[in-house]
């Protein structure tokens, strides 16, 4: 059986998983860290099939249970890295380890917000980056900082540590939410501003102190659509993944569905996207040798 990976267990990812599983030809794994925006919806009245309002949580639980009944495997974990192997397979690294798949659906919801720190927008491309594996090369032997406090931030810091002179994790006033390996410094003060001239020079903190740095990598929360797109070369604009009518991206074998593809950010559209993407993935997988 061919192996499909779905990143995201919201309506788009779960809808796709149903079609893939029912094709009978695909082993389906959903990797999800369980923060669907639907969980915040207390009362849904505009989705087909409910005489009374339904909560987003209930819809999600039912959706997941239905997929599991069809054999879809859920891993409650976080995608950290997605790469393409020389054999044109997709290697996904999660907190559980690495696994290779024949096709991937990105269904991670809306793009992650960047922290509201003065200077981030101004220095994007001039010292502010969103992808360690893409840009570590430019910071060889330099001092870099990573803004974030979770497992994804640590993953980005570890990637940078292999080539940079020093890596400092800036938690921006939060407690670190992951084990910090040796060799990564931590500053937990609130950040006030990123400063520089033609490029980033330092991060300023609320107490007036500063940390000089050559680069700042943003890794808040988990890897969102923008980060995953950068890691794989998938075309995206402002975190919105660009797809064709079959929900295919510019990279053969990678599809996207739901809020991360923009447009109407509603359950009905996410579910439809997921179905279309799954049908395209089935065709793609069947054509593989
Ligand atoms: C308060 C609120 C109320 C709403 N009310 C309505 C409504 O009444 N009607 C309606 O139609 N729509 C409503 N919506 C919108 C609806 O929730 C979304 O359009 C829909 O959930 C989008 O589905 P999705 O699958 O694209 O993304 P999401 O539901 O956001 O799911 C994305 C999934 O990706 C996972 N994920 C992200 N990054 C990673 C990673 N790195 N590793 C692993 N997993 C990851 C998340 O954990 C999540 O499970 C509401 C939204 C909100 C916030």
C-alpha cells in the first residue's frame, strides 16, 4: 500500500483522510497537534446536517472517530520538518521520529501569527528568517537567536547550532515548553524590539538590556503553512499555499487544503478542499510505480 501523510487533523485533513482510506489503496496517517481553530467555535449553525447548533469540539471528535473507524491512524504529535528525499519521497520528522511517505497533504489551518515585536517586519529578509533549514547556510559561524519556546523552536535552534557560532533561544517572557539541549542559551525576558541598520544587529529587551545577534529566526508555536512551504519549496504567499483546482501545489506529490489555502475560511470549504485533494492524491499515488 502507498503511504499518505496528512498534516493537520482539522476538517480539511479529516475529510481528506476519509476519501483516502476508503480508496482501499492507501495507508493514511494524520499528524496533528490538536489545535484546530474549530475547537474555538462554540456554536455552529451554518454547517450542513444539524437541526440544532453543534460545537466545533463535537464536530471534530465525531470526524476523528469516523476516520479512525475506517483505519486512519492519528499521531498526536507535531510536525517539525518536512523534506524531499533523492527518491522524491517525503520525509516527515515529528516529535516521534522520522517517517517516509509517498504523498503529503498540508492541512494545517491558518498561517501562524508572527510575534508582535517591533522590527520583525522591517528586517524580514535582512536578518529575520522563518526557516532554519533554508537559511542556516547564511549564518555559518555567526551568532543567531531563535524566538519561540516550544519543541519547534528547539528543533530550529538545533538545526542552527550545527553551523552557527552561537544560538540563543528567546522565549519572549514565556517559560520554555520543551527540554533545552546543551549548547543553546536561553533568555526569557520580554522582547521590546529588533534593531539594526541595513541588517539585524541586536534584540532589545523590556528591561533595557540587549543581545547582539546577526540573525533572528521566528519559531513561535508549531510549524505552520508558511514554514512548511519554505522547507519544501511549495509556493505560498504570506503563508497562504498556492494550489491549482485539484488542490495540488507546485511540488508533485504535495497537496494542500482548507484554511491554509486561503479563500472562504469555513468548515464547508475545508471539507470540500480535503475531498478534492484526496481524489487528486489517489490519482497521483495510483500512477506511481
Ligand atoms: C472562533 C471561531 C469560530 C468559527 N466558527 C465557524 C462557524 O460557525 N462555521 C464555519 O464554517 N467555520 C467556523 N470557523 C472556521 C473554521 O473553524 C475553519 O474554517 C476550519 O476549522 C478550517 O479547517 P482546517 O482543517 O483548514 O484547519 P484547522 O481546523 O485549523 O485545523 C488545522 C490542524 O492542523 C494542525 N497543525 C497545524 N500545524 C501543525 C504541525 N506543525 N504539526 C501537526 N499538526 C499541525 C492543528 O493542530 C489542527 O488540528 C470558526 C473559527 C473560529 C476560530
